[in-house]
C-alpha cells in the first residue's frame, strides 16, 4: 500500500520488532511475507494459492530498520534471521541521526 518497490531504499525509523523491513525484505527476494503461516484466505477459491518458499530473486535491496529501544532491535534481528532476510538494523534515534540513504 505504500507504493514501495525493492529498487528504492526503505527505512522504517521506528521498526520495533522489524515487521515492515522484514516483509519488505521478503518481497525483495520474491517471497511472500507470510510463507510459513496458515491463513484462512488460502482456502478461498480466488486467485492462486501457491506461496513461494525459496528466494526467486537475488538480494539487491537497501532496507534498514532503526529504533532507539535496543531490546526491540534484538528481537528484530532474531525475526529477520528466522525470515531469512539480511536487514540492517540500527540502534539510533532518528531525530538525532541522518537517514542512511538520500532517497526512498
């Protein structure tokens, strides 16, 4: 819904446990953000129900998550590892630091 595409940088300045950067990372790899989850809509008779479980694209994205709450970043890194996406998480207060890219 944000209109983001993997060709442009993405920064979530208040990433918490990393949901937005991780889902973006999976999209950048050509994967569904929810590969291993079971959702009721998968039983609906609309559209394809196939969800890719292995990367369809090489990693080329620039995706960062940052937060000033260090324990959240530990959880975010753990979640990114489980989701198999190489997201960069930064411990910083976005009000005191520049964004890591000039566009996006």
